[in-house]
C-alpha cells in the first residue's frame, strides 16, 4: 500500500520539526526522521499495528518515538494508508 500524507499531517510534522530545530541537535532530528521512516515501513507491511480509535476502526494511532505520534487510516478502497495527523505528545489537542 502507498502512504499518503494529508495536509493536516504535513502541517503537524512541520510544527514539530520547527520546534525541534530550535531545541534539539541535528543528530536527534535525524533520529526522529529515521524513527518515522521505520514506522512507516512497518505500517506498509502491517497496516493495522496502530491502536484503533474507538469511534472509527479505520483510524489508528501509533508512536514513532515516545515524544511524537501519528494518526492514520487505512483506505482500502483507494489501496492507500493516509497519514491524517502528526503531533508531539506534549501538544494540546485541538
């Protein structure tokens, strides 16, 4: 399955990266990028590894590391995995 980042997820990733650039080292940012890529590779192979949402079983939440999480859904009709949101665990929910 292909992975597609939706606009809200891209925006969330940009917010997290901007914060990290101001507060983390370049090495830590690269480690996060690697963690995200490894998680996306796992999701491609095992699309239902994330915790399911109580409201919608196609919406799942998983963590690239202990400081960030992403929300995704499996769109079987389009044969894609859509990254719906990406956030820091320290951000307040919207």
